[in-house]
C-alpha cells in the first residue's frame, strides 16, 4: 500500500482536484464562512456544489413529474367533489 492508502496524509480524501476562478469578494466571503464553520475551503466548496447539484436535480424530477401528470386529467368525480364539500361544510376552521 502507498502512503495515501495507509492514511499517512489524513486530509487527503481521494476527491477530484479542480481549479476555478471566482470573484475576489466571493472568495473572501467563502474563506470567512469556512473559518467560521470550522471547515476547510475544499469542504465548503464541495458542500456548496453538492447542494447546487441536488437543487437542480430536484427541478429535473419536478419537470418530469409535471410532464407525466400534465397529460392526465385532474378533475375530481362529481360524487367525490360533493362529498368533499359536505365534509368541509361541517368542519370548524
């Protein structure tokens, strides 16, 4: 086994390394946030990107569901609708 596999470099997490360019003020704010949270800059950026990706995957799922259910009729049967009106009429709000 090598040095990394043996855990001699504890901060090494086998993640992909990349270089990005961001505005100075964003970098400074992110650096301050990482320090305040007690996490590394890499951890902060990885968490932020993961959250951004998850947010956009949710939007993709929503769009797919909208496409499926948009093709379906959404009318409630007349007898069910009448029963709902009767039940709501008796409920104290």
